[in-house]
């Protein structure tokens, strides 16, 4: 397993839970605003964290932690992810998966095996412009569509979320997104934030007022839209 980051305690990554976050390396997308670029390229600059270290901590903190967030990179690229999650489940933890939705077969399998309790799926862009964000050869929207459709069925608790950059997303794009994920439980607009780890740091965020206007637009299609990552 390519584990390149481990946050031992977080109150933010898994809503409503005290959790640890495990960061897997490697991703099939190259989103220009990615804030975990050190987990994507080049991986050999980061030391690999052993499973023994992870599980030693999780066993010691069973009376304090109640959840584990699995993120990346893109976790569904990992072979034997199901066996890894089974070991976490045996310790009594709830598991949240962060995913770009590009491997619906893995997402469905993990849900069928009752290895997930919550899924947070990134919606990168409007379907007609999705490949502008992902920057990958031979991109197909079909797997993304399949993952969205699966989550919309309500088989598992989930949220959709979009990192919003002024240079990349327009109000018209969110009209498309709203129609696409209409009826979703929860959709978060995450304001783009600059950091040293951003893959291509040339973007800026909308203001809170502008994001609230986008929220109002989306409420034609969705009942629960919230803003994350921007100061009041």
C-alpha cells in the first residue's frame, strides 16, 4: 500500500467524527488546483508509512477516535484496498472515502462489502468541461457518471463537492452541475485556497458573496448546498 501521509487526529476531515486521516499516494488525474501535489508527482520524495505504524496508532486510540478518513491521491487505485479497510473495520471504526469517482467498480464493491460508511466524491466540473480539470489522456466521463448515479441512489451516506476557482468555473457551469446531480443529499462548494502544495498556483477564489449567489442558483436543483473554506 502506498501510504505517504498520516494525520493522527482530525476534527475536520470526517464530519461529526474524531478521526485519523490516511493519505494514499498516486492519482490518475492532474487537477491544476490540487493541494496534495506531493502525493501525486514525484512520489519518491516522500517516505512511505508502514501499515504497522498506522494500525499501532489505531489500536491505541480505539477509545478516543471513532472514524478513519481514506484520502489521497486517489485511494481507489490501490490494490488490496478492501483488505486494508477490513482491518480498520475490525477495530470498530467508521470509514469515510474521498474519491474522484473514476473507479465506480471499486466504489460499488467496497459498499457491497460494507466497508464504507461515508463517501465524499469530487465533482470537478460541468460534464461538458470535465476533461479541462482532469488533464489526463483518453479521459472518459462515463465512469464519473456511473459513480454519481450510484451515489444518488442513496445506498450509502455521501456528499458531492467542488473546489471552485474563479478562472475555471462559471455560473453557467454550475447550472449544468445542478441539473446533473439534482436531488443529491449534500453539495459543498469549496473555495480555492492557495498553498505551497498547489500543483499550478495561478488561481483565485470567488468571494463569499459570489459563492452565495452560486448557492442560490443551485438551490433550484438541490436542497442542501453549503460553502467551505472561506472566511466570513
